[in-house]
């Protein structure tokens, strides 16, 4: 219990870090009367006594309130973890959008030429495949045109399509 109270006061939650403190910190050595448990024993204690630890921390907070060390009026919990996944592929500036639109135009023209060639040979499977590719290019063109509008409306030099979502626990 002493180890967990020390960890609670000093923001140490890891059993391995608490074990290190038992060897490194003179306060901990005094508090534990030179007993130095390993991380596995510390972890097992936490695993085997969750209700007791929860009650201990409740009582500890009540003690701190009674001793006027904390007011207990405001509780703030910030457990938000965010992980941003922004890559170069998700950022667009005008030059990059223009480059993508130009590429789409070139590929569309190549597919239209291939379509004419396959029409002459009457190859329905190839024609279907080429039409699908042209449709996908049209969708991409619409997407890049929308990005271009958003970029112009924002007034920023570049726009990002990455959305930062809070990480679930």
C-alpha cells in the first residue's frame, strides 16, 4: 500500500517504475524499511486487491480534504489521447492539386484513345475495364476540384484532409 501511495503522490503508475524507485529513492527505502519488491510482486498486489486500492485512494482524498490540503471543489480529468496521422499525401496546396488534375486529364485522354482502339477491335472486356478507370478518374477529378475550392475559401497556402480523432482507451 505504501508503494502505491507513493506512486499516487508522485504520478508513477508503472510497476516497473515503482520497482526502480524502491532501489533508487532513499525516501522509498525508508518508507518500506529497506524492503525492495520486484515489479511482478507490485503488479500482482494491484491485480489481486483492486477494491482495497480503490477504497484506499478514496480515503486518502477524504483525508486530504479534512486536513485542508485540497479543496475538492473542482475536479478536472484529462485523459484524452490524440494521435495525428498527417502525411504528405493528406496535405494539398494549389501546385499539388494542379499536378493531380493535369495527371487525371492525361490519363483520361490515354484511356479514351485506348477505348477508341478497342472499339475498332470490338473487345468488350477491355472496354468495360477502361470505362471503370475513366469513371474512377472522374471521381478523383471531382474530389480534387472540391479540395481546390476549400483551399481557395480557406485562404491558407495548403489544406489537410487528415482528421484528428481522440484515441479510444
